[in-house]
C-alpha cells in the first residue's frame, strides 16, 4: 500500500505523483471561448451530463489529479489557470475512447489540443518540441533529423545485405523516387535510425505481392508532432511538404506503414487545412488483407499447427477508433488469423473501436512523463495478460515501443512484435537478423 510522504503531502511513496488540482487560482474563460469557437455548429460544452463515462473508460484518469470529466467541467467553469498549470493535457494520448463512450459525443481530445496550443512554448514537452522542429527543418520530415543522403545510404546498405545473404531475394528492388508508382510508402524514422533491418520484412512483403511502389527521398517520414502539440501551423507545414512530394511523383496512394498517429494526422490534416491533392491515403493493413485474399501473399499458419503459440492483437487507436472504424480492425484479425491460425488467436476484451489505448499513442512515447506513461499502460498490461498470449502483435510503431516498455517495466513474459515480422515468418522468408522481437520459441522457425 502506498504511504504519504510527510514532507510533501502531494506525493505518495510507491505510487504515481498526484498533485491536487488547486481551485481558485483564477478564472478568465479564455479557454472556454477558444473551445466554443472551434466546436462544430450546434455543439456545446454545456451538453456534458458529468456522467463520468469518459473518466471510467480513460486509462489516464487520476494522473496528475485530473480526469476527462473534471477537465471538461473546469473549462466550462472558466478555470483557465488551474488547467494551464496541470500537466495532464500532455499525458492524454487523444485516443478518443472518451468520445466513443460519451452519450453526448463531446470531443475531449479536441479540447486537449486546444489547451496545448495555448501552453507556453518553453513549458511544452522538450522531446516533442525538438522532434517537431527537426521534421519541419528537414526535407525528409524526419523527427530524427535523418537527411536525404543518410536515408538513401541506409536503404541501399540494408537492401544490398538482403540481396547478398537471403536466398530468393537476390533481385529485391527498393525503389526511390520512382515516377508514377501506384504506392508511395512512408516509414517511421525509428526504423532507419535504430532498427534498419526491421525494414527488410516490409520490402519482402511488397516484393512478393508484386506491388508497384516507391519510397521518396523526401517527405517519407511517418510522424507529425505538430499535431501532437496542437500546433496547427507546424502540423500543416509537415503535411504540405509530404503532399507536395507525393504529387510531384504522381503516386496514386500514400501508403501508411504500421503506424497510427501519422495516418490520422495526415488524412485528417489534408481535409482540415484544405490541402489540394489527387492521391488517397491508405493503411498498409488494407493491402495485406487484399494480397492474402488474392493469393499473391502465400501466408500460411501451418508453421504454428503443432507449436500452438498464442497471439493477441493491439488495435491502434488513431488507425481504428479515430480513422477507419471496425472495418480495419476486422481486416487486421483476418490477416493475423491467416498467419498464426484462428485457434491460436486470443482477442483482448474490450477490442476493436472499444479497445483501450496502450498509453504511447500520438507521440506520448516521447513525452517527458515516462512514469505516468507506464502507469497509464497498466490497463493495457492487464488486458494482454488476461489473454494468456505469448505475443502481442502491434501494428503501430508507438504501440510497439510502449507495450515493450510496459512488458519490461512490469516484468511480464509476453513480447511485442510487428505484424510484418509475423507475416514473413508465416511465409518462411524471415531472415536470421530480423528476429530481435521473437523469443526462443520462434527464434529458429522457418530458417533454412
């Protein structure tokens, strides 16, 4: 049981820091006026019943002494300074589960972004601010600051290694700036920066499917932290840079890899900022399912028939609940069960659009509140443990990193793994150096 620190009553030993929200600091109504100006016609904060459905379904409830219901009421009451001195707005992942369960559909994440936009710049999470600045400054839009030259070198280096060491991929092609390709593929910056070999399984899938695709030397990075900051100017700049590259190459689809927040930020941002474009924005999950149904991807669960290793699946909030809805969640389950066997898939409860956020979405994985992020992730930890699965498939880079962190922090035994890893494993084409997320039970499966 947690004990009270007598020198600082706001801190409980062995628990997350909870600083009581102090009322009466000041009331200005500035935030309420700003929020009301942003709401669609006919919507009103006063519609809130204070029923608490939002708070009961939010894993961030209680962090920094705040919860969604309290947050809405404080805005309504004009308690601006109290809100602007509470860090909870940076612990919220804008996952939209509060909206999903709200009987009045009050868009609390939109309120959170509005408050973030008013936050003093010098007090915003340093990591997110710096990453956002790098992505604007760099032609690649990479939050890691990867240059065009470095990007080209990394891709060429990895593809050369695959050609030389992996049978059947001697002619593997990874196009760059290919004109009129159907698909323009983006990539989370973490892959080339720290895990370049993790890109190879994705290339093999595209190769085996016979996809007409290309990377861009510019505009390829699958991040948008302007969105996470509530900084519309930066959000728009990043999207315009990416859109210009795709339009310039004449691609028909901007294909988002296994990532959530960038997909939402891009697709929603094109509409929000009225950016003219002739391409569609799609998730690669749609294409996985399409290629498997057509038979161009020879996915099989035979490898797991005797092993009977159990898998569960994390539904990325920004991809499922905030973008496609249950359609993409169902496509995910089709792809996963084809690869691991329906009898070896155990769904979390709740799932699909009702699933809980893991706590790493929307850029929170890089925020300044690691202790709170791991506390947030306890709900997801319990969900996964209840399935008894040995692996949690995470079709989003931020989900992947957060669930790995949560598993390590709480000393759980399950592992987080990318979907592309399991697809290549199921086709017998996963390379020896592409298995870092696999345990001993899968370390040698399919190796020739």
